[in-house]
C-alpha cells in the first residue's frame, strides 16, 4: 500500500513546498467575515444559557460521535443495532436551528456568512463558538436537542422504514477514526457490516468511488506550508455511507412531501459523453447510458485510487490523453517523415504504459481494432 494511502507523507518523496502564505490577506481579499458582532455574541450567550429541548426523550440511545481528533463542533452521532429482519440505524444531527430564532441577530449574521470557511491556519465559523462548539455541539455526556433519524434496513441494506423527529439526546463518547479503526467499540460493532452493505447497494445503483486522496495543507517547521496527501480509511468510508443513507432518506421525504430544496446535477453534456466513449470503446459497445456497476480485476479493490498523487513515483510511456481532431500536419516522430491529414481521435497510449498503483481497467486495452502506435521515444520502461 502506498504511504499516502495510509494517511502519511510518502516516504522518500519530498512533499510539495509552498511559499509562505498570509491567509489573513486571502480572507480579506474574499471578504470572509472575522469576528462576530457584539450583539450576536450576547444573543448567543443568552440562548446557550437556556437551550430549548424537545419533549421526546431519546437519551436511552447509546449514541457516539466519530470525528477528527480534537474536534469540538460535533454535529452527528450514531447508534447501530441488529433487528429481526436486518438493522436499525439511529442517526442524530445537532439541531442548531433550535438556537437560531428566525429574524434574530444570530440568524442575520449566519445569512451574511453563508457557510463555515476552512483555511490551513484556522476556520471562520458560521455560528458563534458558544453554539457551534458548545451548547449546540453533541459533546459527550451533555443533553442536547437533535433531529433524530431512525432508519430500518433489511438484510440486504435496503431501506424499509424511516422516522424523523426532534428529540433530546446524550452522546456517550467522542471517538475518532483512528481509534475506531484500531478497536471498534460495541456501539459501532455493526459499522463494518452495514457500511459494506451500503457500499454494495451503491455499486448496484451505478455509483462510482474513485478513491482519490485528499490534499491537505499543513504548517511546516520553518513557518511555511506543505501539501500532503491522505487517503480515507475504511471507517471514514463506512461513516460516509451512513451519512449518505440519511441524505437519501431526507431527499425522499422532501420529494414525497413536495417541500424543501434539493441540489441536483444536470444531464451530462453530449460532447463529454462522446469524448468518454472515444476513450472507453468497451463501455460504448454496451450501449449503456450510465456507468456500469464497479468491476474489479485481480489485485485491485474498489477502494484503490484511480491515479496516484503527484508525489507518488509513476512510470508512464506515452500521453494517455486522446489526440484532439486537427487538420494540421502531425509533428514527425524521430526518423519518420511528416505527413499531412487529420489526426486520429483514438487514444494514444503505448502498450507498455503502466503505473504502480493505478487499477487495471475491466475492459481490455488497447481496444480491439484500435491501431497501436509508438510515441517515438524510448522511455525507460518501454521496449520500443
């Protein structure tokens, strides 16, 4: 497993070093708000001192949170249980809206900010810290208002029943991804089982998980900043599946009720589909209009990244990009004469192309009937 998949810096590879940046200047350039007005902080103190609690009591649920180490804005907690016919997912989402009266000073400031803005040297929160990291956060041992989802699944991971209500909850523990990955607590012993089921159902729906690493900017010892790559752990993937499950149930409730705002994606551009089919003749020959379910070949798992990060050594022979249509004369290869005429639009990838950690395609390469051509260079890994 490449080091960046384990969430660490690649051994033997110098991380990309950036020039020292003044993120305060970046925030000022984009008019990111800084301090909260005094009247907003005063109102937050008043609301936090007497938090509104729903009538429904769900404090008997042994909920736990999973977040990065040291996090204080805990907005989701879960409990997983087995039922006679499948599973029950209890998912509590911090009810921050209960602390923000419509038209209040906190509401006006939140609308002005729009979202929490994250920078390498800190974050600019949407709500005052007294709420986001205090009275509204699902901190362990504290009584909190929440939107409580109860989702029943069958043995195959399909949704059979959904219930949503405001409730008072109390989290039992604050966990992080690394600790859960090393030793799964009793409250989450079903997380691997349910997480894998949900991943399988997602593949059945044609969902695609590229598994690319996240890029994070960290402070260096010399006062500068360093870009590092971090791959997601299994626990993060399973936790994300629980969150996606809740989001799908919420979307279904809104669609059935004809209320709410849903974010959707427009249909793909026909030109993009045509380009994709030129790059994937095997897929195009099936006549599919949507991506096929994920398939794997020996030595590759669906979580493998589609491409290693730029800091991971790669061996590449020829450009993998397709050659755009052109009527200009082609640049002659070494030892060949120039020839005029349109440039083929089929992919230009040498048969010797390889990469140490990229997954092998489920479709044969090169596609049947496509011409092979050399790039004209003698790459170290290429016999041509």
